[in-house]
């Protein structure tokens, strides 16, 4: 037997999974991660906690599975994107990482966008404060001592590359999607970097830029010894978690769309021609050679539900525990009993700014329509409905700019929610196709591992063996009229509230 490992480094946890070559999970292990929010719209994590969690989960899956380490052909990893970490030469973190959802660098993003450089057309016309250049420039401007000491200012995936292999490379996937690297313009756009005042930052980036699934050589002997792997285990270049999820759903054909439902929601598609919508991208060769990756995104989705439960759901947690249920499954059940439209409550899902289509880091979450009748399950359902409206708005924008949608696949933690997937189907009016296997991102990373080790010839070969679509959630036609009406209110609410949002964001800062 031969096996592959995918390490999924998400926002809320690190999960390592051992797969056979048919895509079945042989063993898995998870460790939680903590996020700190030092100021409104800031978010940080400890890189050493990522690494401890990865080591512990790798150890566990090898011990539990009892497979011969020599039968593990390769491993790879997917990570949150534009989670920026400053490292000393030996890979020691110099400060907490600026998590992907951190929006502090909005002024630096505006400066980069103001250059008007042609590179901007490949990122939706505007640089996000979540990305590498604004965050790196923020460090240079506000923490010059850290910036000066840093040999590397890189992405979370690059940190894992270095820890696993001793090499420092940049993933073409991350560099194209989050660092403004554009192959048709020669790679790193030097004139843009000068105009954006990112010259010094670029000196702290790796020089090797490698596509996902490219072999990096074997795992370091020290790490192999620590976790129990063979020193001959191949490590393949990893990349962005949502992009791994797209691969694991098999959504690589023209018109396919992958919904990655996690702490955030990503809307991933491939196109043979560039589509210039109000999204992120089109990213040339970022994931599939010769194709453009299109990416819409909602910064906060599952994380809003987590926030709601953490701060207002103590009774629900206790009730779920007494029934032997997961609290989210318990609240799903209560929310399913509430009519479509949550009896007049509407939520804007901009709790950490708006990623697309508005690209507004100062947008804020909004709840409107509350009365004394409304309960936690009403709010829970309204949040899910708001999330699904946000997805509809992004897909309508993509369609208006030339993307023809044929089929939707959903993966990630949110795809396990019967409530979320049903409301998404109802709001969009189309079926949502779900995979048999729930370890979406880890499976995508394992496919990259298989490519790096030569187990698979290409994506088509890997998807044909590893990916299994199980069923589709079909829309309930009777709910469409309610959701169409509420969706129009959702679209109208942001422009009506924008000036108030910005004023409140200014007061908070």
C-alpha cells in the first residue's frame, strides 16, 4: 500500500490526514488554534503554535494508523493565505503572524492601489489590506525594528516549507494570488514594487517561486525522526487552503465553481480566459497551468457563527452537551424550524470588512430588524442567510462580467451543515453538490503530495481516483420568492449604511 498525507492549517485548527490512493481517510488528528484580536479588525496567531500542532497531529496519525512509514510516499500542506510572518534567518518568528483576516494595513493597500500599475488588473483592480505588500509595508512603517531584524517576511505556507525541508521557497499559488506576482508581466513587477515602496520588503522574499505539487525533495531528517516518518518521504510545494479545496472538489473544468465554506467563504473557479470582475484575480497559472483562477471571497462567514456561539450561546452549548450533540448541529436544528427570512431579521456579513465585491476594509457587520420576539436561533439563521446572500451577490457579479456558471460544489466545514447548504441552494436556486469525503482541504493537499511524488500524472488522474461527489442539495422552490425579496434588501443595505460604517470604524480606531 502507498499513502499520502495532507496537512490542513486552517484558521481554527491544524488537521493532518493520512489518505489511501482512493481518497479514503485512514487516520486524522486535529489540534485547535487560538486567535487574538488586539484591536478592531486586527487578528494574530502564534506561528510556533501552528508548528506544534502540525508535529503533534502528524505523530498521532502515524501512531494510530500503524502504517509502515516507508509506505507514506509524500506529504504536502495547505495554509491560510496572506497570513504574514516575519522570521529570523533560522526561521524563528519575530512577532505573532498577521492573520489573513487582519485589515490593519488599509492605508498601505490604498497607496499600492493608487499606483495605477497594470498589474492591478490581475487582482481585481485594487490591492487588499489582507495581502502581502500592505502587511509587509505596515510592518516596515510601524514596527521598523522587527522589519529590520527579519530575514524573511513570508506567508504561512512558506514557514511550513522551511520547517519541513530547510528550503525557503514561495508558492506560485500564494505569490500570484496574494503577492501581485504575474507571469504574463514577467513575474515580480519591479516598477510596481518601486511605486508601492515595497523594494525593501521584496528583498525579504524567497527567490524560488514554485507551483503547487512540485517536489521540494525529502523531509528534513530531524522532522522525520520527530514525527515518525521515513526520511525518504517527499514534501511537495503547498499553497492556499481554499485553492486546495477547489482541487479536492474536482472543480477544475470551465464553469465549475467551488464554494469553500469555512471561517471565511471562498468562491473558486477556473477559466481558460481572464474574467475581470469585482473579485480577486484573474490569477494566471496560480493553480492550474494555462488557466486563470477566479476568486470571490467573504472574509467572515463561519467565524461569525463561531463568534455568535462563543459570546451569546452558553445556554445552547449546555443544551447541546446534554443531548450529546455538537452545538452547531443543535442550533442548525432550531434554526431549521424558523421560516425563511428569519421573521424579519437581516444580517450583513461584513464583520471583518468586505472582501468582494466592494473591497471595503472599513465595512462592518450589521443586524437589522430585531424585535423582542427574536431569539438566538433567529440570529443564527439570519447570519447563515446573510452569508448566502453575500455569495449570491458575488456570483451575480462574476456572471455580469462573463463567467458562465455550470455547476456548484461545496466543501469545508460549512458543507457539513444541512442548514447552510440548504439555504445556499434556496438562495441561489441551483443544486449544491457535496463530496463523500469531508476533509476537503487536507485532501487537496494530499493530491499535491501525490503529484510531487509522481503518484499521479496530473490533476485529471488524481481527481479521477481521489475525489468522489456523493449527492446534491436541491433548492426548495417555495422559498425563492421570500429570498429574492430579502436579497434585494441585502444589496441595498450596504450603500445605505456605508457612511455610518466608516464613521464607526474611525471612532473605534
